[in-house]
């Protein structure tokens, strides 16, 4: 009977579609290649992080150089404006003061108006020199560049003021010249 039950059980099991899962198979080759792949990925990630740090430092360097170039351009523009200012004053002031149509009591006021602009220009240059050479002010490059841009605008305004004053005094001279011609003309009545 035991044999019959055993044969019956075997037959029953054979007739059924039986699938059994066995022991998992461990593949050393796949594991080793996966480990190598992970190690290589870690190396590449490390290199990428180093590259990112390097690029950040280069960006900061480029920004510093750009800031320095902007400051240099601002200083050059200020120097050019001051040169124009001195040239205008040197040429135009002497022409205006040497005109016979400027009264003696006006010479001091005219000279003072031009001199105040020149003094302001010199003060600006001293201030700019202090900003560029003194590290005690603890300014960032952007703050320094902003101050230089403001001084550049001020120097353009001073050049404009000199041109306006020169034009005004030339107009006064022209008017007085014409007035003199009208007053001293000969009448042929």
C-alpha cells in the first residue's frame, strides 16, 4: 500500500505541471562588472565635481577681470572728460577774458565760475585715486565700479557745464559786440 500511495503521488505530481524554484544562482561575473561600473561612475562623478569647482573659480576670476576692466574704462572716461574740461577752460577762458566786451568787474565772477568747476574736477580725481589705491575702505569691486560710474557721470556733467558757461559768455560777448556796432554806427540821414 505504501508503494501504491507513493506511485500514485508520483503519478499525480507528474501529471500536474509542476514548477519549482531552486536555489538562486550567484553570478560572480555580473557582480564584478557591476562593481567596476559603480567605481568608474564614482570616479567620473568626482572628476565632474572637480570640473564644476574649477569652472566656478574661473567664473569668479572672469567677473573680477570684467569688474577691473569696467573700472579702467570708467577711469579712462573720467580722465578724458577732465582733459576736455581743462582744454576748454584753457582755450575758452582766455578768449573770453581777453575780449574787450567783458567788463573788468565781471572778470572775477567768470574766473571764479570756471575755477570752481576745475577745483571740483581735481577733488574728484583725488577721491578716485583714494578709492583705487586704499584697501582700508573694504569695498567690493561692484561698489567701487558703481562709485566710479557716478564720478564718470559727474565729470560729463562738468564738461557740459563748462560748454554751457562758455556758450553763455560767448553769447554775451556777441550781443555786446552787436550792441556796440549798433550804438556806434554812422548815420547817413
